[in-house]
C-alpha cells in the first residue's frame, strides 16, 4: 500500500524532500528495477503528474544518484539542483524529451531506445523563445546537416549542453565561462582548427585566457556558421572586414588580409622561404665551410619562435 | 594605393600576415646577432690576450672626470624599465602566462611612462650639460675605421678623442634616441589608434591596418634595440668593467688626475693602455 503514498507526496512543491523520504523505496526500485518496478507499475499504475515544475514524476527515478544503466554503466541521474538552477527550470522534462510523454513517468521505459542527443538535442526548436536562433541555425552548415540527421553535426545541445544551461544574456559569469570554453564547444569536433587557432593576439591569447581575445564565434558566428567560400559566411572574403571591424576600428578589406594568419601561422612559418630552405642552407654551409655533412646535420638551429 | 592593398602574384593580399611571420624570423636573427657578438668579443678578447690584460692585469681605461650621479640614476631607472618593457612586451606577443595580458599591459604602461620621462629628462640634461660628449665630429668620422678595427681585433689602439668613441656616440646620441622615439610613437599608436595613427590611415588602408603596421614596427624596433643593448652591455662589460660597476653605483669611482687633453694632443693618447 506504500506505493499509494507516492503521488500525493510527489505533488508537493518541494520534491527534494519527497525523494529523501522515498529514498528507501527508490533505492529498492533501483536495485530491483528491472524485475520489480515494472511489475508494480503495471499492476498498480500510479497517477504521477508531470505538472509544473514538471520534474517530479521523472525524478522519482532519475533523481536517484545511483540510477545507472547496468550494462553500459551510463549514469542516468539528473541532479535536481542543477535543473532548478538552469534557465529551463520551468520547462518540463517532456518538452525536451519529446519522445517521452507523461505516461512514461508512470511506467518503466525499459528498453525504450531514445537518442537524447538527436531528439532532446533538437527539441529546442519547439519553443518560440528559440525561434530566432533556429532561423539562422536552419540555414547554417551545422543546422542543415543536423536537421538532416547527420550524427556528426552539432545539435543545439552539443554546443549548449542540456540540463545545466544558464542565461547567456543575464548571467555574466556563465557567459564568461562559456566564452572561454571553445575547446569544448567547438574544439571537440574541430580539433585541427582549434589547434591552428594559434596566432599572436587572438588564438594564443585566447588559449591562455585573455578575455578580450575572440572566441571562435566572434568571427564565425554562433548559429550562422558557414564555410568561408560561401558569400554569406562571416569569414568569407567580402565580409571579413566587417567581422574584424567589431573589434578593430576602421577595418577595411586590406586589413582583413591578416585573417590568413588566424589559422595559418604554423603553415606560414613552415612555408616561409628561409625556414623552408634552412636545412639546405645549413647543408651548404656545412659543405662549404666546415667540409662535412655531419656538422650541418648536428647544428640544427633554433626554430624561429623566440 | 594603400599599403595593405598590395597583392602578391596570385592576387592574395596576405602581405601583412606574411610580414608578421618574417618579423619573427628577423627578430630571432637579431637576437642571434646579439648573442653572436658576445661570442665574438669573448673569443677575440681571449685570443688576443686583451682579456688577461684587462681582468688580471687590471689595465682599464683612465677616466678624466668623475661621472655625476644624476646620469647614473637616470640610466639605472631607464634600464630597469626597459627590461620590464621587453619582458612584458614579448609576453604580450607570445603569451604563456594564464590570462596575463591585462596585468602585463599594466606593467608595460607604467614602465613606458618611466622610460619616456627619463628619456625627456636625459635629453634636457644633455642639452644643458653634456651634449658635447655625444656630438660626432669630423675627427670622429676619420677616426671611425680605427675604432671599428679595434673592436674587430684588426687593429690595436685608436686615438682617444673624447669621453665616448664614435660607435658609442652613434649608439647613445642617435640610435637610442631615434628608436625610443619610434617606440613611443608606435606604442601610443597601439594605445589610441584613431588619435595617433588616424593621419596614416589613408596610406595604410584604414586605422586598423595602420595599427597592424605600427605593431610590426614596434615589435621590430624593440628587437633591434634589444640587439643593440646586448652589444652595448657586452662592450661596457668587456671594455670597462670597473666603469660598469661604478656606473651602477656598485663601486665608487676613484678620483683620477685629469690627464690627456690639457696635457697632450688627443691624437697621441693611447686610449687603451693595454693596446695589443
Ligand atoms: C615608449 C613608449 C611605449 C609605449 C606607449 C608602448 C605601448 C605598447 C602597447 C600599447 C603595446 C601593445 C600591447 C597590447 O595592447 O597588447 C605594446 C607592445 C609591445 N611593446 Fe611597447 N610601448 C612602449 C615602449 C616599448 C619599449 C621601449 C619596448 C622595448 C624595448 C617595448 C616593447 C614592446 C613589445 C615587444 C610589444 C609586443 C609587440 C607585439 O605584440 O608585436 N615597448 N607596447
Ligand atoms: C636598455 C637600453 C639601454 C640604453 C638605451 C642605454 C643607454 C645608454 C646611454 C645613452 C649611455 C651614455 C651615458 C649616459 O646616458 O649617461 C649609456 C652608458 C652606459 N650604459 Fe647603457 N643603456 C642601456 C642599457 C644598459 C645596460 C643593460 C647596461 C649594463 C648592464 C648598461 C651599461 C652602461 C654603462 C656601463 C655605461 C657607461 C659607459 C661609459 O661611460 O663608457 N646600459 N647607456
């Protein structure tokens, strides 16, 4: 009969204490989930309400830190305090996990295969608050690919995360942290370009934490990202002056030629005549003046990076 | 045609970007020249026995007059600030310290004001007191091959004319002042691009481009000064170690009886008593 206490308790506004009281049961439910809970739930469907704030039902199970998928060891625990601290604290779980409905909360969804990345990760499009971002994202390389089902392309959640999203406009500390996180946000997929973002005042400074140095999206845009050879791209030749102009006063086409250095410092160093021919030069020097090839080989000069 | 619009043969405008890469190579070479000069001087001084005569035989140049304290103090503050400028400036260009840019800039600006103030004071002092010592005369120019020869270990002594020889006069009286002015101008250009570099914008192709060029010039001038200072330090160490100690206030200068120009014609003085 204990099970019938759950719904009333769950409807209380402070679900945290609810789960504390239920911890015994939840532990049990977790331990024997695969055999016990489905049986109970099916035998006596409880009237969970996925009401406002909407986490209550799902968190009965997902609020337990020990909720772990047995085989894959994937942690399915969702921290309630993190959710309540996020900008989406009033968004019900099912608004993002659109393939889960309220009924799911009353039942086990064991064996339900969901691709949270794809489904929840793109669920953002359903809310009019995000229409503005969606409009540009739809036309971007990322958006087109992700909407078309490409696994490698970033959904909204790949860049923003899922349950811990905070306001970028209002929360200055979060925005600053997000800005410094390009290694995670873009670098996890664009390792090469993250590594080559290595010029003097931008890349290197950014990687050592300079707040005034541009993050990837200061040049590429966040949602409107397109390859450089498309005219609408922010880093297309024709738009570069304007893009750089957000930080550099009176930036014109000629100035934008520095853009070649932003991802190109290492390549340019490698292509530089003097460096390219330094080995030849050394061999020649060794042959001519020292009379030996060994001398040249051992006398490797310092690379041109003071 | 603005500087920045010059295209390479493929029609790409990557000049500014390429020049920054070249700037690094040139800077490295300049440091190498500075270090090479040290090696050259040390080897040469040992080989010709000058080192032994100077550091063991204590045969150092004689000095006509006691150096007053003010130039010494100014030089000391100046050197300290310059070193701070190099360290912070280079760390701004090649950042390694986590989030160092802001504090480094702050130090750079404090040191740069110190350098400018000292520079102006030293100029004023020079015009009031000792500008003669830096003036390059016809005799100096005639004398210069021999001075050069002495430093290259090709010749022995050279006739002593004044407190400083031609090379010193050129370095102290021309190179250092000119380059410090360039550094100050480009430095302020980087701080307030619109105000300082606005008039160059049409030539460079915009204020941003002017700032970018100013940066290249600022960087190269800093490295050029570094090279020259390395040479300056090397010579002041090897040629006149006691004067170096004295110049930094580490020892007291011994009063030395005035000799030379009042008692014998300058061209006949053996400037370096240890002439090899
Ligand atoms: C005298 C007045 C000077 C001013 C107003 C000045 C100002 C500046 C400014 C604004 C920057 C750019 C820093 C930034 O905002 O990121 C800079 C960079 C730099 N400064 Fe100075 N500076 C001066 C003198 C010097 C001197 C005397 C030296 C060295 C001898 C020096 C060495 C450097 C170096 C190496 C850089 C980095 C250059 C680069 O990033 O390419 N500066 N300076
Ligand atoms: C950073 C750049 C430097 C500049 C621009 C500079 C400039 C000068 C100038 C203009 C003089 C002429 C005397 C005077 O001004 O009163 C001088 C003398 C001298 N400097 Fe420097 N200096 C620099 C760094 C150094 C350093 C780092 C050292 C030693 C470690 C040094 C050691 C000396 C000595 C010993 C003299 C006296 C030379 C003599 O009287 O024959 N200087 N320097």
